[in-house]
């Protein structure tokens, strides 16, 4: 683990954030909520259509609910990634596929996402704000 962290630390800021995005998709597919929480700032806020802002604790509860019912696979096309000091943003096009564990029909939705990252005191990047415009985002009942 320490070796992997050292390897990531040698990457450019843009590469570190891209690595974080890759880790996010991998951990999501695995249903690893604790791993996902480690990539978030403590004050993270998720903004999704037709929902109140989602805190870190709300995210964890909603993710656990969805992950209990379905596997989540995603692909992400980064359209723009900019870093300025200890803040960065990425605009992406995200496709999310929910594969129900009960064998029900899988569903797919896509949309734009604007994410803000903040460098933590330890030097690692964390997701701080996320505006996810994918239909159904933030709604654990969509499975």
C-alpha cells in the first residue's frame, strides 16, 4: 500500500486525479463503500437532479442500499480537467449501468458530471463537490 501511494505521489496533479477517478469506478464496481469514502473530503457535497444536497454520510447510506441490490459499472470520458493550486475540477461524461443481483433487467443512464477536487493536508486529492446530472443519480430506489 505504501509503495502504491508513493507511486501515485510521483504523478502530476492531473494524473493523480485521473487515478482517483479510475479508483472510484473500480471501487464502485466492487461495492466497496469504505474505499469510496476514503476518496472523499469530510465536507463533500453531491448535487443531483431533484434531490437535496447529499453529504458524505448520506452518500454512504445510499450507496450501501444500491450496492445491496445491484452491481454498478461505469465508464467515464473526461472532457476537461484543470488544476489550480490545491483545487481542481473535471467535466466528464459518465455512463452508469446497474446490474440487479436478482437477475432483473439491467438499466443504463448517462450524463454530464462536474467534479471539484481539493488537495488534502497530506497532499492527496479528494473529491469535494460533485454535480452529477446522470438521470437517477442520488436515488437509491432506482434499482
